C-alpha cells in the first residue's frame, strides 16, 4: 500500500474507533476498552504482522467496516475475503506447489 492508502486506513480507524467506543463490552482484565487499539489489533491479527506491505487497501477497509457493524465480534468471525497483495514467503523463500 502507498502512503495515501495507509493514511486513509488510519483516518477510518479513528472514525470507527470513536463510533464503537461506547458499544464495546467490558473485557476481563482490562479497566477500560480502547476501541482504536481493538481495531489495530484486529488488522494485525487478520492480515498478519506485515499487513502494511501485503494487505490490500480494499481488504483492510472491508475489515474496518465489518468491525464497525460488529464491534464485539471475534476477529476470526470476519467473513473476508482476506486480500493479500502477494503470497507470504516461507522460511526458505517462495512456497511452491510440490
């Protein structure tokens, strides 16, 4: 993703986080829920550590929109699609179909 896409995602996370903050259920072990952290963690969990370079803008935006509609849902319940720009490389380089 380029800089504009990343800025757009950051703006969406701020906007959606502000909207869902009062809707988040309490979580054991947390004094208060942080909606913005909830969204960023969800992006990292669903799209991987290198989401900034591998995920598509449309895929991340679809996830953020889904969290807005389902603020207390488990990240794994996201119906997808999880769109990645390129396949993740294995430990020894590109994965092949052997």
